[in-house]
């Protein structure tokens, strides 16, 4: 049985309008992390730091803000169960 990021979200997906409204209130670092996740997802925190060129601490802060706003969700990586990967709920 295989599941994708979209399968694990189910009915909790955001519409484009909801996504944009929630994102509008967030800091620039969170917007950049969301933009990276739009093009390539799911990604780990380390991969997000590499792709966005932001420091690990800033990526962690951005992910926390995105999770609080219910824009991003996470699950454990299938490749490495010690890591979490993040994906958009859109």
C-alpha cells in the first residue's frame, strides 16, 4: 500500500484562496519556504535549507509558522524514519 502526501491530507486540503490569505500574514522566510515546497515536495528541513539558501534555524521558524497556520503538514520520511518531511496542504 503506497500513500502520497496528498493522500495523507485527505479533506484537509486548502483552496487557493485560503492558502493565499493565510500566507499573506506570514513573514518572508515562511513565504519562501512555501514557494520552495510548491515546486518540490515533500522535503526535509535540511533539504529546505539547501533549496531556499536560508539558515537551518530560519527554516525551522518558518516551518513552525506554516504549521501553525495549517499551510504545511509533515510526516515521517519513508527513506529515513528519523526525519520528517514537509508538504503543502493545497
